[in-house]
C-alpha cells in the first residue's frame, strides 16, 4: 500500500500560475519569476497555500515551454535559477509551497540529449529517444514518427508536436520483429529513468515542494494497461517517500484511479479524459433543451444532470481512498473556455462553494478568482485554441491592466479589451465581489476539519433531473451538510428526520435558505442559484 500523503496536502488549496502571463517585473511584456515574487502577498491573501507553475525552463517555446531544452536552467525570459530559489524561499515564508511542472515524456529537439541522439555515430545518448531502424521503414500506426530531422538513418517517435521527440522508457510489449522497440529494462530506458530522478532531486534540493507531471501516463510505449508506466512512477514515489517525504507528485493523467495506484498523491479530472468533469462546467446547451446531457450542471437553466459527474467521480473517489486525492480544477492552460464565460457572479460564487467543499485538492487557475474571460486570439507558442485562456492577469485599471509597464505591442498576449473586464483592484475594494467570496470560502475550508482533503464524503441527495445536490463531509466528530442549487428557480429537498439530531448550525447560507424540521423530516429550501453549508454534528 502507498504511504499516506504528507499532512500539508490535506489542507492544500492550489493556485496555478502561467508564468508568462502573471506579472511582468521588467517591462519586457512577458511575465517572470520576480513578478510572481512581487505578487506573493496577493497570492497569500487568497488563502491558497500551494502554487503550481507551468514550465519555466530553457526552451525554444514552440509549445509554451512544454518543449524543454534544459531541465536544470530557468529560461532567461523568466529570470535565473537564483530567482526561482528566491521564490521558493519567499513563498515558504508566507506558508506557500511551490510545485514545478515536470515534462518527463519528451524534450525539445533543441535539447542537448536529442542533438547527440540524432547523430549518425553511436554515443551515450543514442538510445535516449525512441528511434526506428530507418527513415524508409513503414511507420507503425500507433507511433507517430518524424523523418528527416536527423543525421542518423532513422525516424523518431513524437509525443505531441513534431518538435517533441519521445524519451525512451521502453516498450511494455516490444515487437521481436522490430528490435528498436526496446524493453523497459534495456540500458537506454534505464538511463532516461535515472535522468528523471536526477532532475527531481535537483529541484527538491533547491526548495521545490514537488511537481505537477505533464502527460504522466504517456511514458512507456505499447503499455495499454499502463502497468509499466505505473511501475516506474511507483519507484519514484517510493524513493521520494524515503528521501523527501514532504514532497508531492500531482499527475496529469486524467484517471485518478490509475494515477493514485501508480504512486501519485493526486490526479486531475480533466476535459480530455473525464466527461463527468466537462458536464459540470464546460457544456453549453448544445442540442435540445430537454436533453440533460447537453447542459452543464452549473447552468442556470437547471437542465444539467449531477449524475453525469457523480457516477464518474464516485468510481475514482472510492478507488483512490485512502491513498490519494482527486484534484478538481476551475480550469487550466489547456481548458477552454474559461470558467466565467457565460456565467454571472452569482453562478461563479456557487461553483466555488462546490469546489471548495468537495474532497481532494482544489486548483484555481490564475484569473478565475476574478472571473477573467476567454479571448479569441491567433495561436501563440503552440497554443492554438487554448491561447485565449492564457491572457495576462488583470491587476488594475492602468496601462495593460497593470500586468506590464512595457508598451502594449510588447505584451506576450493582448489584454481583454472590454471596458468591463474584471480586475483585482476593483474586486478587492468590493466586499461582495467574486474575489472576496473566493477568499471567504477558502477561509471556511481551512477552518473546518470536515472540509480537509481526506475528510469523509457521502452523497445525501443526487437525483437525475432534480435539485438540489446535497452531500455531507465529516472528520474528527465534525459533520457538515452542503447543498447546491444552480438553477434559476428555488429548489427543495426533504431529508430523513434521523439524519440531523439537533438544530443545525449555519456556517454559510443566504438569508432566504431554510433548513427546518417538519413532520416529513428536515425540509431544505434553497433560493435560485445558491448554496449552503450547515454543521450537523451529533
């Protein structure tokens, strides 16, 4: 059995920073690490206590840094290694831990390993990547290859874009007719695995608290059940538990049941692999209005179906207990549109009540706490349709929304041009803003043990086509009841009388919400687009 997670993760609320878009400290139009340091007090004011930073290493940026050319050096546009170490230190003083983005599946073609590997003369890096025997060899249907970019007479397997050659972790099911499909215990795959351990150790020694792992399930080829990939990650987890037991690994796997068994402390539910998560926030009413499968659950129409999410979620929740966590997100650099698109402030506040009262580790994508919106933009650094979810943080009403003192034309991406664009400054001054509501909900989460990541979770009421959705959380003798009604109409539920022994204590609820005992049991009435948290201990 996998060892328990470090205690800090049970209280963690994460904030994701896309570094080139967060804050520009030197007026060159690109966000940087000193800019993140300058905004640490703001990050701390949210109540978050952990930050994930997208890749910040040397790269030609054909895929926004997910094409790494040096795992050991910060990209000059972001600063220096010393700046990153200062970020670890300054964040630590504020009780904030920093996770870096580890890209283990591939590198850039500009990486020195690849430049050596593509040479015609064999050398120590020849088998660091997956190469076939000749550029003229018939391609394998499941292995996309790139020809003509090497001196050696071979084609390499690409993981995503053509400039991202796949590192060689071996094949779970190598084909004897193709000896270039090396087994996982061959020297090349074993060297690559050691390189990943070296990278992890390097940054943990300098103050990182762990890693979000890009495409974590993609490493070993022809591994349909992911058994060999999981075996590798379990070995990394065992080693980290011995050498850095407070460090964590968060997977981009999209299958928490597999990822946690593979040794990760948490895994995301994501749009590319989890239709249940999509059903919460990202559906937009395609199809007939009578079809609940065409609507998000958090849609004021009330046509969504919580079971689309819950049936998938409960499978992963039960499979991950008690070894790890599911990470629910507001969005990220890959997910479009942004959470705020098509939603008003009341709807967004309700989404946050849900996210911050569910089990596991919540992740807030920068700008979602103020309701930043998706922008339709040309592709930037391989972003394509994702580019519009990566625009600069909107800090205030000054030039470039306070993101940069540089000229507008120098900006990494353009600022939202709308006159009503949300900003931190405006919402900071408004006690009823989304920003301040997010802060208050994070305070509630931190204050109540029953909202810890590992607190028990039980569904109380969740019926297809009906509202509200009600669940309980409990830990250490404290029990909470949480109810959400995303519809633009009131919702009522009748709960068994024996469920609540005494008058509940209201933790957070609108004045018009009612939870009272009747002859039928406990009657809960929620006004439109609202949620409530009650303590029902005892």
